[in-house]
């Protein structure tokens, strides 16, 4: 069964909050101008879906569902995290997060 991304996000946030993480979603969409959504030029491209602080560490979590893949900007963000020794999780399920944050 293919679980929608928004459900995976809710599962992850529920788990993280249950273990007392300070976490939340990141605004990754554009801005609304009238009835149209436009790209916000001030947003950082490739920013992951979730940010989590837990036991003195920072985690960026990109959530994907099914066969969805990272965009080139998301891959660049991940590479920057890795080269800066910042935790980055590419999560296709709650279990992907639970393996790392517990």
C-alpha cells in the first residue's frame, strides 16, 4: 500500500513529539498573490519538510512517499548538510526516522 506523504509527515511528527522532540514543518511552498500561488524568491530552495531538535542535535528530515525522488535542490541541500556535519534524514516511512532518532 502506498501511504500519502502528508500521512507519513503526521506519523513522523506524532512520533517525534511523543519522544519530546522540538520539531515542526517547514514552509516550502510559494506565496499567494490574489488567487495564484507564486514562487517566493526568499525561500531557500531544497529546504526539507521537517526540522527537529533532539538531545542537543539538529535534524533536517525530507519526507517522500512511494517512488518520489528528491529534486536537484533537495539533493544539494542534503550534500550541504553532510559536508557541514548536520544530520539529514531522507524518510520514506516513520521507521526511517525511528532508526536514527530514538
